[in-house]
């Protein structure tokens, strides 16, 4: 066997062994390439520093640079390519101006996939219209259906009041800012209230709204105790 092929086979075997040791497995596919991945990287970092769970929890974050149905499509291809049979697949994506059928279609596609293997479940952490709405809820209960620029304007004002400059896309410390300066526990409560009020509506019809809180609650279970209280 050529040296390069042998090295690849060894790496693949080691990766499989690494996966098998992890009891809880999360594969997070993000529409954006930086903002969402950097936010969830905050959870990954703290969980991997937690001696209780660091050897039990696997978190892989995949930036997709794709939208709605293309996100779940990339997730499916990743699962197939890596022969993943167990874990949670999370698709994090925004409504923006994409067609309603595509936005709602991700949820429908996930529901169909979840019938195939009960140990491998797909979840949709959508935001209507954007991830900034989830960030905004860390500071206020907000139900106005606005465009991204209005949500960013709100964040800019709030960040200014807190003396931390302006909100910017792709902020590397966005997780820390929201945890330390905002209120994740209230954000979860607000997001749940909005989703409950929109019961029986499609994701497109719940505007504004977000289900990012479901993934946040899931990951928060593995945070160090002193940090878990924030959530």
C-alpha cells in the first residue's frame, strides 16, 4: 500500500475510534461561513474544556455558504460520505428573502429523514428572518417583523449602550458578548413564547421567530456548572 494511502487509512481508522468514544454527537451545519459557526464555536470550546463531558460529547461545525434546502442537502451528503449512523444533525439557516417553499421545505425534509433511522435525527434551527433576531432576544422581548437591518440597528444601539462598540457580522467573540452582556436564559424564554404563539403556523408564517434556542438548550446541558446557570 502506498505511503499516502496508508496514512489516509490510518487517519480514517483513528477518526472512527474517536467517534466511537463519544456518546453524544452533534453535527451542526450553518448557512453562514462565520457568524453562526463562531457563535456555536463558543459552546464547543467550553464543552471541550469541561472535564465531565469533554470525552463524551462530539461537536462538529460545518460552514456551508449555502441556504435553506442546500444546507440540509449538504448535511445529507456529509452523513453519507462519512457513514454516520448515530447522532444529531442540526441545520442552522435563515429565511432572508428565500422562497417560502424552500424555507419550510427543510423542516419537511428533516421529518422524512427522521423516519429512516431513529438513532440519527435531523433538526432545524431556523431564524425568520435572520440569526440576528436570536441575538436580539438576549436583550429584549421583540415581536416586530422587521428586516435584518432593523435588527442590526437595535443591536448597534444596545452594544453602544453597553460600551462594546457596534455589532458586526462575523464577530469572533459574539458568544461571549451575548453570554456576559445579554441574558441567554431570557432569550430562550422569549423565543419559546414566540414559537408557542405561532403554534400550527409554518416557519415562514412565524415572523419574527427562531428555533435556534432548541440547539442552544441542547448544547447548554454539557457546559460547566458555573456557566450553565446563564442558560
